[in-house]
C-alpha cells in the first residue's frame, strides 16, 4: 500500500467515458469533494497519493510515436510542451515552456522565448537546444524512430537557436494550424543530450520537465510518479500519482467503490453512469472530448482543481 492516501471518504475523482442520449461518446468526470468546513475553509492540504486506474498499458513511453488515449494519462504528466491549450478558452493556446512568442507578418516565422529556471528531472536546465532537438526528431525522425505526427510539421524548413532561451521556426508556407500544432500534448520536449546519445531514449526512459517525475514501473501492474519539486509552475500539491493497469471494467468498478483507487475510466453506458452516481459522495460531470484533453493537460499537471476543497492526509 502507499505511504499516503487520499481521504476516500471526502475525495474520489474519476474520469470515465459514457454514451450520451444522442449516442455521441462523451467523457465524464466523477468526483467526491469535501465541504469548506471539512477542509479548513476550502484550503486544500498538500501531500497524499492519487491512485489512478487505467485500462491498458502504453506500448512504450515515446510521446512522439504514440496516439492512443491510454498513453496520455500515465505519461504526459512527466513532460512539458512549447505551448498548450487554454483549458477555459479551448481552442485558444497559452505558453507552457514558451514564456512568449511572436509570429511574423507573413506567418512564416515563429519566434519563442523560453521561460527561465526550467529544469529536467535530472537537474539539467532546459535550453532552446532541447526544443530544437525534440522538434527535429518529430520533423525528421532518425532511422528506427517513429513520428506519428510528422506530416503536421511539413511546412517547417529549419529551426534556429540564436541563444539558449530563443527558438525560431522557419516555414516554407503559412500554416493556419501551426500554433495549435505547437500546443499538441504529444509534442513532449526531450533533453537534447539524451537524444544525441540514443534517438530512441524516450521509448524506454522517461525524463522531462513536467510536474511529476518517474519513480518506478512494474510491468502490467503500475507506474509511480513523484512530484517534481523544482517544477517551474510550483511543486504539485499531490506528492505521488500511481497509475494502476486494470484492464477489467468490473475490477476497476469494484476498486473504485472500495476506495482502492481514486480515479478511473468508466463504461460507455448510461447504466454505468447512473450506478456510479449512487456511490456516496460521487459526482458525475459530462465533458466533451476536447474538455477531457484539457483536463489531462492542465488539471492532472497542476492538480489545482482536482484537490481544491479535498483534504489529503496521511493514512
């Protein structure tokens, strides 16, 4: 068992997928929150473990090569991207590693200024060389490297790094989708030195600048992440996330109801939604697919909304 757990009696969020009345697939967030009185006037406590059940294990850990939904949750919290989608104003974009950016009048030059004091989980400082190496791997993958979204960046002809905090992308034609492409959660920024040693390093190793760092992996069981104390947006309020691989719908349901897990994927039936609503304290909130992507990108990374009003305490 984990050293710390969420107080299940007061906090149990879950992500699920269900069919709406229109038969369109939507996503749901099921959560259990506490009142302000229970949590000290709504101020969330730091610490604790989030136990997250996912239904399948990723084939590998390379963001650039993957596109499946099961990959997002256990891997993305390790990493940062150049831009990201604005949760409240999707599909607008905001900076992630980029503190600011400009686009030339002919829309063929994108200049990004990187944030200062961004560090990889091994302590190395992020520079524009890491951005260049990561995007060149996407655009011109070395032999043996799979780039699932290579075609999205066909317009990019070159990338300049005039200084350690500036990356300049040159395009051969304007591309209206380019800013959104730069915000793709799959475009993880890797450490250039590791890619130089082994272009397939991210396939079997996890090293990013995101809010959580890799701790432990047990095949077909779980992967454990710990809060990155030097994260540039501030250390996450949750100490640890454990993603448990539970392929059985029934087993995940039982684990959720018993308090063994705090977050999960549900079934694509209205019956499942109604049954889950009956779990004491559980709240099911309908979300569109784009909103779920924003949840993954923002809420799991920052944990601000997930634990707001929820008292996390030692077991």
